C-alpha cells in the first residue's frame, strides 16, 4: 500500500520569503531584501558537513539572495568563504535577526510552540 500523501511531489517546502536584514544595503535609496528558502533535513546535513557551526550552516543553506558564494563579495570583504562573508557583512543584531528569520522559514517556531503547549499541560 502506497501512501500517496507522502510522495515527493506532495511534499511542499515553504515559499521563499524576503526579509529586510539590514537597512545598510540599498539600491536606488531603497533597502535590499534578502531571500530565504525552506530546506529539507538532507539539505541542512549537506551544508553542515561544510560548516562546523550548525546555525551558520542553516543560514548558508537557506539564504538564496544575496549569493554568499559570490567571489566578488568575498574579495570586497577580504574573506575566502561564505561563512566568513556572512559574519563580516552583518552587525551582531542583524545576524541575530537573520538567524531568527532563517529558523522561522524552516519551521523551528512550530516545534517551540508545541513544546510550550506541552509544558502548560504538564
């Protein structure tokens, strides 16, 4: 018996989300939005193999714009990889906000809500 509801074509990741990470990056005077995609656990594990910090790995796998793999950006910031670029581009508060949005895009808020509800019932 095949459960059709679990077939890959029925598995939908969240739609890409655009977020304002920093007002410092502008085009024609308007802030540039960053684009975040939802990822699978497999995508996350592949990213984690390349990056020791699990939160940075999650960010790198989720961010699609700007392209953090762009070598011109690396040169501009004097870094040699995407993880270092992210850390050089953003202020600590901006990185914290970005990480929060990345977590939300990948469903971490759902689990937190479930745990809070379970704790209230206990």
